[in-house]
């Protein structure tokens, strides 16, 4: 049963990845989100390093 569920999940993900109807994210917005994420990770790691 687990193999069937895993195979179905993989096929579903591949179908979504291959479909052409998914909305595209504009490149500037992608870079902005990526930058905000990096700043958040850097701040969180700095916060954890000061606790020690």
C-alpha cells in the first residue's frame, strides 16, 4: 500500500510540474522573496549564536 501511495504522489507531483497552466512568478518578486528569506535565516542564526 505504501508503494502505491508513493507512486501516486510522485506521479501527481510530476503532473503538476509538467503542466503549463501554473502561474509564473515574476523574476524580481522571486529574488525579493529569496533575499528576505536569506536575511531571516541570517538573523535567526545570529540570534542562536549569541545565546551560547
